């Protein structure tokens, strides 16, 4: 437990679910093009993930930036580890590296 | 809430003096840029670390004054 309750919430979110995307909007209705792009890649791969809408939670919205030391949303976590934002995920997806990472970490996906 | 491309370039250069930087103003609104940055300082670093180095160079502007900066980072010759 840290002395920051928001960090504790974030920690439990990213350890309870294999793939967590902190995003603007929801996976069904992304409210930002960058979040939509990451949702698109994950959806293409048919990987199960939990979307956390930072627009509905101001504490998480600011907290996740400090937690990851990363200034922007979206942010993808896999098995508790920060993987990157929109640019990195897109690059990894196009290079086939996202698939490899899911393989290495034992996360199942379809395509 | 906008930033000149030249300011972005100068701030990155200050932190990464050998960097080669190509900046595009994606919408012509001074708020949505893409940057391709090549620097030997990225050698041996993960993508997350490389992008963090650029964000650090921008001293908190990213996500504040600067809404969108699509980053592509790499090392010379890569």
C-alpha cells in the first residue's frame, strides 16, 4: 500500500485485469481519436481488455499520468506493466510486436 | 493553448543536442504535431523510455500547452 489512495486504486485495476486501457470514452464510444486508435488495434486482435474512462473520473485522469510518469491518455497496461501510449501501440501493432508481447506474457487473442 | 513548431524543436534540441528532428503541423493549427526524432541518446532505450526523454525535454508542455504530438523515435542508422 502506498500513501496515495489513487495509486492504490490504479495498482489494483492493473493487477486484477490482464489488459487495461486508460482512455477517453469507452471501448464502444471512444471520445478521442488517439484512444479510438488503440481500441481499434485491440479489437482487431480480439484481445479482451478493460477500458477505464478517465473522463468520468478526474482522480484517475490525473493519477494515471503521475503513476506512469506519462503525460497523455490513452495508456495501455498489460499484466500490470505500462506498455505505452497511442504512438507506441500503433507502431508495435503494425510491426507485429504487440502480438509477440501478448504471446510472451500469455495473453490470449484471436488474430 | 498552442505552441510553435520552432519552440518544440528548440526544447528537444536543448535536451538532445544531436537530435535530428522533423516536425509536421498536422492540421495547421499549432496544436497537433507529429515529430520524427533521431538521436544517439535513444540507443539501448525502450520506446517508452525514448518517448519519456522527449516529454521530459518538453518540460511538462505535453498534455498541457501541447495537445497532440505524435512521436516516432529512433537511433541514427536504425
